[in-house]
C-alpha cells in the first residue's frame, strides 16, 4: 500500500513490491499472481476490518438508522488511512473492464461480504420493510455505500468532514423511505424498484 501511495498503482511493479518485502520475485508471484491479486486481498482485509469495527454498534443498536449510520461511518474509518492513495487508485478501479472494479467478477468475494454486512444491518433491526424490498435492500444499501466511498475519494475537506455530513444527512432519508415502503400507496413504486434491480442484475 505504501508503494502504491508513493508511486501510483500503474508504476508499482511486482519486482518493487518483492524487493520492499525482502523476498524473491518468484516467491512474491507464488503467493500473489499479480498486482490485481494483491488489491483483491486488500479488499478482503478491508472488508473483514469493516465488519470488526462495526460489530459493537450492531450488537448494541436495534434502530435501523443507527445501525446503518454506524456501518457507513465504520467503513470510512477503515478507509481513512488510504485516502491519499485512493484517488490515484480509483482511476484504475473505475475502468469498466478492470478486475479491480467493485462490480467485477474478480471482486465478488469482498462485494458479497459487504452486501452481507448490510443484510445484517437490516435483519438485526426493528425496521418493518415491504417483503419484496427486504430481499433487495441489502444490495441497494451497498450501492449507496459505493456512492459514499466515491464521494469520500474526492472529498478534500479537512478529515473528509463533508463525507461524514453526507452520511448523517442521507441516513434519516433512507430510514424514512424504508419505513414508507410498506404503505399501500407506495407499493407500485417498490415493485418498480425491485423489477429494475432484477433487470440490471440479469
């Protein structure tokens, strides 16, 4: 991660990584077949840490909004040490064909783990949600989290304070929309959302 921060992702070679790690290049390739594999392991580590940091709040809170806010803030907490590296790395990850994209097949493990964390946010809460939306909501929450991360990448406010404000402002809106999803008058809209998710997924 330090080399990526200092040199940029594109200019950091596996040879340089091996040299910094004090191992032969062949040994480095034995454990990680490419730089992309290193980043995938970084994704996995970050996701495991995200769950650990969020765990106390999830164990304590039953309110949906409090649980969601805690998980979103925990994600930013975990990512904060890498902010200086994030913008340069994002140029690579944003490429639609890049295996480093959070939407790529190669990123399915960390992505599924993150969606599972947002499923835990919902299932451990007292929120009453439309039955059809309940199944899709964790993925929608993960997509929202990706939006928060994108904002955080470009946030130049001190300590990325604006990202924190975004979370604190958005969570009550999401909470209200989730609660309204059970209203009969809004069920057609809920069905449209569910249908759209299915269409985009397949």
